[in-house]
C-alpha cells in the first residue's frame, strides 16, 4: 500500500464523521444564517468546529483507554437508565431529522427538475426514489462500503460548495468582522430567530451523534493509546473540513441572498433566487453540493438507531439482521410519509438540530464525569487544562441550549 493510500485510509473515519455532520442540516443552518444575517455568525462556525475537534479526541480517548463505547460507559459506570434516556432522545431526534433531510433533498430536486427537465417530478416522487436508494445501499452495504461512499460524496460536496463560494467571494475585511462574536437582530418571518439558528448551527456541527458514533468507530477499528497521534490527525482533518465546507455554505448565502435582502425559509428557495445572482453554472454546482450533502447525511443517519441499540446491547455492529432491516424500513417509510403529509422540512430539521444542542450538555457532562474517573482512565485521566476546557464547553453548550429552547418556544408560538 502506498504512503498516500495509507494516509487516505487512516482519515476515512474522520471523513465518515463529515458525512454525518455536514449534511442538509448544515446546509439549512448555514444557508439560513448567511441569507438572514450575512457573515455575522461566522464566529459560530469557528467556535463549533474547534469544540468538535476537542470532543472527537476526548470521546476517542475514553474508548481507546477503556475499550468501551461512551454509551456502554454511561450504562456501566453511571446508570443504565441514563443510557436508555439518551438513546430514546437521540432516536426521537433522528426520526424528525430524517423527514427534514429527505424533504429538503426532494424539494431541491423537484425545483431543479422543473427548471431543467421537460416534465415535472414531484417532491414526493423524489422522496420515494431517494428513500429507496438509501435503503438498497444499507441492505447490501457494510461499514467499509459506507466509508467509501461517504468519502466520494464528501469530496463532491466540498468541491461544489467551495467552488460556488469563490464565484461571489466577499472582501477580507467583511470576513474578519464575521469572526467577531455578536448576536444579530431577529429577522422577520417564521423560524428566523437568531437564537434557534445559532442553536441549529451548533447542533449540526457539535453533534452528539458524531461523537457517539466516533466512539463506536474507534472501538471497531481497535485503536488504543498508541494510535493517539493518528486519531488526533484524523480528528483535525475532520474538524478542518467541517469548518471549510460549513463556512463556504454560509459565505455563499451571505454573498448572494443577503446582499439582495433575500431571507430564506426553504433551501429549495435558493435555486430560483440564486440563478440571476450566481448564474446557471454556479447554481448547478450548488445543487450538486446540496444533493451530495443530503445523501452523505441521510445514509448514516438512517443507521443511527440500529447502531445505538447494537451499542447498548454490546453486540457486533451488523445492520444486516432482520431487526435492523425492519427498523431501517420503518424509518424510510416514516420519512416518506412525512413528506406526503406536507410537513415543512426546513422547520422540522431546524427543530431537530436545535434539539440536538439541548441533548448535547447531558452527553458531554457524562463523558466529563467518566474521563475524570482515575479508576477508568488511569494515567489518561483529565488534566487541569482538560477540566478547564470542558467547563467552558459545558457553559457554552448550556447557554446555546437555553437559546435553542427560547427560539423553539418563540417559533412554536408563531405556528
């Protein structure tokens, strides 16, 4: 195996996490942030990605030392009830997230097909087609196959969004101002609260799912503390690409829609709105990016609930069992049904992402406790600097969670 191929193979787990984190949830959150508030929330992307890097390494360290996943650690060393509560909460979020993800992809493809094809294909038809495609991939695939598929989709997504960003690139001075923390004024219209958008941005970047799945991946790969340098490099690649792709989406929306005073309540709205601003070439590339983002996120999200159950039961991670296939089928049907009933996908997805930010402090608090136990971590127990960093992260996530709750209550009141 060549040196380059070895490096690529070693960072595949990190690229898998990018597929998890940077999907249509990120496209939704970052697009809304850029369209509604310009570059004012770039600082949120940076802070979220720095926290993501640290937490990926923390969750990995726990598993490398104890040989337990985080879910197993919570079950054994805190209380099984807490592990079950987390699994139920995460599963509930996933159900709504899958409907939102599928709905956004279906809406985008319906808009695109109307503009490009000689006949119209409805959002529901696209939803059925995409749902069936994902189900077939899961039916025949395994984790190694999923890694390769997501690596291709992430590469397409990154190229598409970064290319689109440079077509209407803002000035450096405006970019720098975007990294100064501030809270913009609330935009008019439904689900445009900066609070819920910030909570959504944090929820989709500092994702509980990514950390929990990371712990499972580390256990499956058999990494131990001798591989710490490798896993840190992998985590850095993952967090850096998350920052680049997420920033590119936000900057694209800010430099096209925001400058024209156009807000965003549906990612599909970007297609007709962007065409006169960005041109058909940029528009086509952006649509490819949205589709790649959606598929790269929808595929692993569909696997979350079976993996969580397998993790809790401490079984081999095999999604080809009858029970796993039935769960995946029910998830696929429920997400398609949600589209058929006319649920607003962007609003559902924003609620889901904000809810992730609310669950986040519980998960981080649990890992904080576990990694402070010397009986578990031995010489790798949290040091003073780890404790300070985790206290700051906990304070930030609790604050963002309060913003998410406030934003959710305001938006629900406006329905």
